[in-house]
C-alpha cells in the first residue's frame, strides 16, 4: 500500500545542522557509547495497551511512516569532526519485536503488562542504531496486546513519545483502510535548532539572562548526600522505585491547589522542598525541575529532545507555614516559567550553580510533574483502542538511565491517585534510602494538606 504522507520540510543531504542547546548539553555528558548520554541505556520508553485486531504488517508500515515524517529519528550527532553537529540520514525501517505474553497467568494482565514493560526498560539500544526508534509488542491474544515504544534520548523525550504514538495510530488506521491520516504539519527538529539560535540572540533572551543573574547569584543547586561516593571507575546502574499517593491525599492536594490558585505541581513541589530542607539543613534551596522545553507552541508536534532543566530558588528561612511556602513556591515557579531559558544558558549566568555536579558524594534530585500532551486516556483510532499504561506499581532493579543524579516524577492519574516514580543510581543509593525519602515526603504532604497553617517545623 502506498501512503501519501503530509508534506514536511526536509534537510538537504549532508547538511550540517547546528545542535540545539539540549543536544549540546548532552554532549557534556558524553562518555562514549557504553555509558552516559550517548550510552545504550539512555532511553525513553512508554507503553500502551492495544485492544483490537492487531495487524503487524500495518504496524510495521506505520512505524516506517513516522520515521519518514520525523527527521530526528534518523539523525546522527557527529561528535568526532571538530564542532559537533546534526546530520539527517535516509529513512530506514525500525525494528519491531513481538513477544508472546502468558494468557493463562494467574496474575492479572495489568501486572503482567507492568512486568513486561519493566523488562523492556531494562534493555539497551545503541545510539548508532538507526532509526532511533524500536517497538516491542507483547501479545496475550489476537485482540489484547501492549505496545512499547523505545527511542534514544538524543532523539526524543516523554512528550515526543506521546506525539509519536498519536502519529503511529493515525498511520496504522490509514493502512487498515480508515482513510488518510489527519495529522498537523510536522516541523523538524533541525528547524527548531536554527530557530533557537535566533531566539537566544534576541533582546528578550537578554532580559531573561538578567533575571537569572540576579535570581541565582552565589547559589548552587541543592543536592542530597548519597550512601556511597562515586569514583571515576563507577558504571551507573539505574533502578526505579514506584509508589502511589492515595485518593484522599490526592484529592486534598488538588483542593489546596485550587484554594491557593496554584497548580498541583506547586503544592507537590512545596512538600518536596520541605523534604530537601530536612535532609540537608539548607534553607535557601535551589530545586530543579524538568519542563517540556517547548517555549514556542509551533513545535508542539515536533519530535526531539526538548526537555529542559529549570532551577527554582525558594528561601524558607522566615517561612511560617506550609500555606506560606506554597505561595512562595507559586511565585518562584511563575517567575521561572516567564523567564525560561535552556539550562546551559541559565547556568552561564550563575557560575556557582553547577558546582554541585563536581562533587562525588551527593546527587541532584530533579522533581517533575509529568506532562502528557495527547492520548492519555483510552482512545479509539480506526479499529484499535490505545490506552497508555500509566498505573504501574512494580519497582525494578534495572531500568533506563538518566545522565546524572536522581529523577523524581509524579503523574496525575485518572483513577484519582498520583503515581510516583524515582530513578536512582543503585551504585550511589540503597533502595531503603529512597523508600525513607518517599515515606517522609508522604508524611510532609499529608500534614501540609491537612493543615496548611501548620508551622514548618511541625511538618
């Protein structure tokens, strides 16, 4: 079947495309192709439950279609020819692997799916493998399966995987005879890299730089002490610990956020800041969060590593109650969002900010609320229903890597609960330490939500 794809702007063959600031930052964590940002475990992986007649030929074709549509999936980062740059390669066909899942397992299928995705997350994919996309399907039977999408982090992020799934679903439906895919035009990541260069050279970016110079003067990103020091010979092994915030505490969090005209993230971050203060003794905290990094919404349908690390400075020194802390956190967040710049650009304005990363006895904990742009609830496209696997409860000793530190993610789920995920280097931390952090965090959040006027010392 010949499928006519929506027109996309393409790069000239052999063109040297400048790096985005994000790709340049990843190059700073380049440890070759066995570890670090270009290592085989620095991956982004999500899963969707599929309900409907699964046509593997159509699915392979849909995977091929998205590689044509999104150039970053077939883009290499040339790092051995002077100044690194991007270069687009010709389209190729992603690997599609099919695994049979036990239909007669006494456990619920949801548990089997969770375990299956954990296994996929423990796998590897070389940065040299093109395209930077692979799919693994686990099948219970002809109409019940789970689709996992795996991309290398140099080519995508969590937001991108949701866009990819939307596009795959549209192409799959078209190949199943449900009409041409109804997709918006796709701007390319190379175009974004060039746009970003121009944007950062403008007067508005200079105003934002001035804000960060004043805001972060003389401070470092706050870190926590690790159970073990890292050595130059240490090879990171990342584990994942998952937990759940129950319906009552989730409802209380949402209610306090509404009352204070704040986002749920601001309330959750306030509790996290109290935890960081109790663990470190620091009152002038610089927490870090991960944003989508998509400052220009015209790139919302673009695949690529847009994610951004944003430092959030909040002074707790004379803060009297949890409610007051939420107000301060709200102000901090709104200012940071209004002045967002790529992390590398922010760090250049604050020479002391990244001193934390030079120490071998601690780790920065990035705290984020997951941002999902599309198809987060079950959706029928053609004759296939897609439902993201978000309710996951199984921790795992091996998972995909992050470049550095600890990544703490929270997800507002449709079942009335908040799901939590912490990825940590098990060569630095024992799981027992992470469990204690979560227990302390849950207690702080519970106390703060139940009585927002409670003094900080009593949280």
